[in-house]
């Protein structure tokens, strides 16, 4: 199984869109080796927008389906980097 795909997800309005995104990521959970989520935060501030980086494993078709499913969600933009 190829594990050299990086998927970058930009998530707008995290609180409104997190549940649907989590369902999609759970559907492809066996293909996700690493997940890192980032958003700006401070003492008085927590951004409602963020970025998620995934290291994904699988064949090209599965990775493309994962990105397409993510892009279909409101407030989510996904890009794939193939490092294989």
C-alpha cells in the first residue's frame, strides 16, 4: 500500500462543518496514517477556520475518492500531493 500521499484540507466554519467532515474522515479511517489539525488560537481568540493535514495510504483511486468526498462538503477544500 502506498503511504506517500499528503492531503491538505482547508476547513471554513469549523464548528458548523466539523460533523460532516468527521463522518467522511471516519469512512476513510483505514487509509489515514496521520492527521494533524491546526487553527489559530490565543487567550481571547479561537479561529473558526483551520487546516488539516493527512498522510494517506492506499491506491490512487481511493485517495482521489477521499479528496472528492471532502471537496463535496460545504466549507471544505481538499488538495492531494502525490509523493509516491
